[in-house]
């Protein structure tokens, strides 16, 4: 059986983020056993913009900042999609971060 590459493992986790929830690059990295690879998860999310089944808009940095927003074309697109899912964003930062945070390491045990 062929082992999945890093990006595929990241996408597998990202696909499971529930609507109305967000997670961080670092949380995804930790959940796939690559705790120090948050930046690589960011690269994977940047490459996911053309994959309709990967909700890259639900992945933010550890402080709740929409650091990947420039990869959605329109700079407000990421915020707008999150708003339709009930996540309030102010000044490019998710409000009530802990309330909306989904931890894949705990949820996917």
C-alpha cells in the first residue's frame, strides 16, 4: 500500500473540519505527527484553493488570524465564507476563537 504524502494527509484532516468550526495550521500538523510543520500545512492550504472538497477557509493561524486570505482571490472572500458559517471575523481575526476551535488531535482519535 502506498503511503500518503504530506499534503494528502493534511487534506484528509482539513476535509473533516465541521462547518462553523476552525482549526490552526499547527493543530493539523500535530494531528498528523508533524508538530513542527505548521508552515508546511500552510503551503498545503495555499495549494488547496482549487480543491473544492478541502475547506481551506477554515484553517487559520494559532491566534485566529486569517493569514491565508490572500490565496482566495478577493481579500475579503475568506472572511465572507466564514461569516456564512457563523464565524465572526473582525480585523482579520476570528472572534471567539476557543468557541469555534476544532482540535483534530482530540476529535480524530
